[in-house]
C-alpha cells in the first residue's frame, strides 16, 4: 500500500495510576479512580490498534473524557473549577519534538493532550482508507468524515481548552497556535481532496474541478506558510510534503482549466495552461523524491506511487497532445487568435466557495 497523506507520530505519555491514598476515601471514589485508570489505558491501546474503528474510538474517548471532567469541573456546577484539577502530574511528548516530554500538574493539560491524540487518530484512520488504490464511495465518505471530525477537535481544543492552561506551550510544541492551525488547514485540504476525487469520478464540469483543485492547493500553501517560522530541524519534512501537494493540485487546476479553454476553442491558451500543468507535475514528482530523502518525524508517505498521482501525468500529456493537434488544424487566416503566441501567458484566475470544510461543525470533546 502506498501512503497518500503525510502523518506525524502520535504523542507519547507516561502511565498514570490515579491513586490518591489518604486524599480520596470511600468505595465510589475508588471505583471512579479505577475506571479512570482502565479507561485511559484502553484509549491509549486503541490509538495503535489497526482494528479500531471510529465507533470504538468515540466510545472509548467519551468514557475517559466524561470521567476526567470530575478533575476539571466541580460536580453539579460546570462553571466552577474542581479541587482535584492540580493533584496529578501528566507527561506528554510532542508530535514534532517528541524526545523530551512536557509535564504539567493540570487535568486540563491531560484533556488537551489526549484530545489531540484522538484527533491525530482520526487523521491516521482517514490516511489508511485513502491509501488504497481504489476506495469505495462509502470509504471516501468515511475519509471525509474522519478529517472533518479531526479538524473540529483541533479547533475546539484551540478555542475552548488551551486558553485555560496556566502554563502556555513553548514555541514549536503541539499546543502552540501555529501547530494547531497547520493541522486544521491540512485536514481541510485533505477533506477537499476527497471532494475532488469524487467530482472527477462523477465527471463534473472541468471548471468546477479546476476551481476545487486551485482552492485545495491554496490550503496547502497556507499550511506551509503557517509552519514557515518553525525550526527546520523538525518542520522541514512536513513542509516539503505540503509544498509537493500544493504543486500537485495547482497542476490539476491548470490541467482542468486547460480543458475548459479547449472547449471554448481557445487552443493557444489551453496549450499554455497544459504546459504549465506539465511543468508543475514534474516539479511535484521531484518534490516527492526530496520529501522522501528529508529527515523528520513520522513515516514517509509515497504520493508519487499512488494511482491518483500517476493518472494526472497521463491526463496532462493526453490533453496537451489533443490541444496541439486541434491547434494545428486551425488555418492561419481563420484561427490566428487561437494560436499559441511565443512567450504568451495563460491567465489563471479561478475560485470556488463550494465543498469547503467547516472545521468547527464536528468533533466536540
């Protein structure tokens, strides 16, 4: 299987016993602590269990987070802080700087870190499905849904929980705004990739596909820009992936824009658009190789080996050949305006507000 999406590693954590001898007494309190310990262990196990599905993940996460709320909010009054919030220390690594753990004696830090891993799991689940050569319509919907949930969780953590931390994240750590934003934008871009693949399969108008592809490329460019101020030592690989995906979908946009121009008998402009698509596709291929050779966190994806990637190369070549043949049939007197002018430029201005992902509509913890 070739992996279509780049994924950073899960956050790692130290075991937590939830034993508070002398502080918590009574059978009910002991049971809650035991349930906390077992539900946390179960959730951590599911993160690396390949047989886990979204329903199993949701049930396990809901159980743990509902129990953890007792350490964050006062019983019967969610606006009051629990007296247990600061009794336990939690240690978590970061996805990009995973060698040195961060520790905070704060249950909110645990909720955020575990929630972050839940969101990462949904992106990894989507990646496993999308990595198949031919996915079904239901699987494509699952990919889109999982990415939407992941984006919603990241957004909810950023807006509702991270501001409550007494100790804010340092530069380059997972809970810093730039990192969260990059994950959200990447989820948006990848969810829209599903929409593009579906639009191509259903043979929608080339103009719509071009607009969606251009917007997707813009998402990847925005995510790359968000990471631009981070240390290259741990962001270079991720950024290289974002750059190659940006080039790939810009090539897609030019290719389908060229088809639209060809249908309007604008052969010269269509050829120019296809030549630009050809150049960008070659650049994306080169970036795939560079990405594979770049050191950094996470396993290396292999977009250039995926059928969806290879199909674009053939599509660009065949469409360009068709444009050049039709341009050759135009007589010098009748088709002067359609001829490709030396050094001419193809104006490419498309936009689309369709099929965008509302990151805040799902995935609430």
